[in-house]
């Protein structure tokens, strides 16, 4: 494992977390004007999240050949999760 791979994984996953948060912002801003906004927003956010994780992260991440327990992947997952949780926490307050 190279330090370059570890840093690249962290930076890439931080960027992807911000991109995912931006997607969620756009979805909930879009559904504010609709009837049943909460239900429609949850459905669209769920579909968007599934597509985001299935396509964007799988295709963009160059570390796809590593096992899920590889330290580079674990560091990437942790950085994605931390950024997503902090931003979602920041949104609610």
C-alpha cells in the first residue's frame, strides 16, 4: 500500500461525498413545490442514492479491485461517511 493511494482514496471519497450531498440538496429543493413533498422527496432521494452508489462510485473509484477490507478502501469509506454525516448534521441545524 502506497501513501499516494491512501491519500487519493481519501480525497476522491471526500469529493464524492460532497457530490452526493449536492444531489440530495437538489432533490429536496426540487420537491418543495410538489404535493406530498416528503414522500416524493424520499422516493427520489432513495433512487438517486442507489444510482449514485451503483454507478458513480463504482465507475469512478480506481480502487475497485481491492478487497473491501483493504486499508485504502476502509480509509475511503471512513472519509466518505464522515463528510456525509457532518454535512447532513450541519444541514439539519
